């Protein structure tokens, strides 16, 4: 049962919930295992997968940079990172939590230029040693292409 317990531990940090989940596991005669997972975690994962799929399917992509403050398999420890980041950068950047199995990741900010993100991450590393800049493709925001053309045209 040790392997199953560690798989469940990634889904919950509450010992009472863990014990309840272990009590609900039933193994049928064919050896199949039923694991009940926290629906909020499943929803976080579904949103992440959907957003990545939309970017791939639509074809219009631009580079964006975000800062990952940290990650942990424990949701409660990741929430502490998010809370500390929200306090430290209140009014400047929004910190949010994403579930990317098996980790909860805390991201902050969205930057069009890599250099802007690097400037912020150097400060963030004082409080969050694991902080780093990540490059990702995102769906082109409405008006993004028109805005750049307008800026370049002389008037």
C-alpha cells in the first residue's frame, strides 16, 4: 500500500483527508484501483491542458515570459509561496497557482521582453531562490498585431 499512499499524498496535504482517501480505495477482483482525487486539482489541470491546446491549434502564437517563483508537490507549501509572493509584490504583480502534475507551480507576471522579466527575477531570487524566467507560447491577444503596426507607422 506504500506506493498508493505516496500517489495520494500528491493530491492532498491533510492527514485526515489522506486517511479517508485510503479508506475509500477499493481493489476489485481484477486488481483495478479506484482513487478519488480533489476536483479543484483536476480543474486546475484541465485549464492548463486546454490553454496549451488552444495555443497549438490556433497557430497564432507569440512569446511571453513569466516568472516561476517556485513549485512543490504539496499544495499547502505551494500556497505559502503564492501568499508570500502576493504580499511581496502586492499592487505590482499577481501570483497564481497552476497544477502541472505532479507539482503545484507558482507563477508571477507576464512580460513581452525577456530583459524585463530578468530584471524582476533578480529581485525575486532574494526571497525565492528557485525563481526563474520561463518562456512560453501564448495565443496572440486581440489587437496585438494591429498595435505593433500602428506604433511603427509615422503620423
